[in-house]
C-alpha cells in the first residue's frame, strides 16, 4: 500500500460547517492554536468564504491558559461553547499523564451529539485520553507517535502521514500539517472554491495530500534555478497532457533518475503519485464547479478515460465522481 493510500476514504457529511470551537488547555502551543484561528477565526466573507461562528473555550469561563512561550491567555468561554459547535478543534499542548476530567467529558459529549473533532499535533493525546480514538487509525507528530501508541494501545498510530480523515475525527501531524488538515476539512465540507480562497489569503498551497510523508530528509534540496518549483507550476497548468517522469525531467534539465530522487526529497512523494493527486484535485474542482460530463472531466484532468478517472478518484476520495458531484450539488441546493 502506498503512503497516498493510507489516507482513509472520506464520506461527505450532509451538514455544513458553520460553528467552530477551539478547546485549549494549559501548555498550549501557540502556532498550532494560531493555525485553527487563522483558518476558522478570520472574517473572509469578502472572498466568498462563509463566516464561521468561532469561539475559544477552556475548562471554565475566564480561565488563564499557560502557553509554552511564557505568554498566558485569558479565555472568555467555558465548556458550554462546545455544545453547539459543528467542529471542536484541539490544538497541540504539553503531553501529560492526565487532562482535566471535565474537558474530557465535554469532548465525549460533543462527539456523541455529532460534532466533528480535529486535533493538531499532540492534541491527539487529549482526544485519546477521552477515549474517542479507540479503534481508530490516527496520526500525530512523528516524535510523539511511539508515545501515543504506548499510552493508548487501542489506538492505531500511523506516523508516516500528514493527517488522517476518519469521518467525524481528523488527526494531524505537527505544525504545518495542521494547516493541511484544516484546509482539507474546509474543502470536504464547503468545496474547493472556499478552501482555495482561504489558502490564497494564507499564501499556502491549497492542498497537500494527507498521505504524504511527514519527515523529509532534505526539505530544501539544491535545485538549480528552482527547476523543480518551475516544473511543478508548469505541470499543474498542463495536466491534460500525457506527462511522464522523462518529460518532466527533461523540462527540469535533469536526468530522470536525478529528477525522481530530488522530487521525492522535495515533496515527500513520487512524481507520478503527485501527478495523480493533482489530477484528482483538478477533477474535484471541475465536478463541483462545472457541468462537464465525466468523460470530458477525465480528458481535462489527464486521466484520458472515465474508467481511469473513476479508479483514481474512488481511491483518493472514497466516492465515484458522479456521486461526489451529486453530493455537492445537493448540498449547494
């Protein structure tokens, strides 16, 4: 099984994402907390992004939350802010033996009434302590993966991926992977157009596949004249063409073997897996935003045939293209 295949198929829920509560505890990591605030807490209605009812909650109203950088936060809302939330997000925090029992009980109650739960990095330990991750495949920062698995033997921990979507629970790896998980959730619930609008404002890529590798040996390889970056940008504009490793390597002025090696070092995946992911992403946009027949979508994305599109789309998204389009059309209506 490839790393791309490790991302679990996503079932499209019937409800929209309207209200979000970030649940914080002592030891809060500010970057991971900031990711949740950046995606869901900023008014981007002028860009066509629905306004989220965003709140920050702690164990009690007015609680002072310690962070890892010597800065305290005073949080207005208590656990009652979880009661009506469509999404409860748990940012990274200090890993400890116990978490406040009232926090764990509130998480369980939110989950039982149907809220989606999302953890960023070590926030997975809080969800696991609440018993919510039992029997699931999850992820966290690769440095904490062994500890999570040791403490919670009923949880299957995949340390190789950026995030895992298990329907009503999404777990992500460290730092920037939280951005990927949040944008994935926005795309899943509200469509590609909204996710892309948020990504543009954040100046980040609109989507990295959850199955990409967490740890990359050489994150900034020596690429003459930014050859790989330019080739990636060109390829995304020419997905309908029959792209191969040899043709992309030639455009980068590299041998196919050197190009493939540098590509994995740079992106954490192989050139053809990356191309497939980009083509599926383009297909999602076309299915959501156009009336093109599935055969034409396959041509536009470079899959060539509807059968090949259905094969790759089903593996990546968990639904046939026609069902995916129907779900988003029904939601828009």
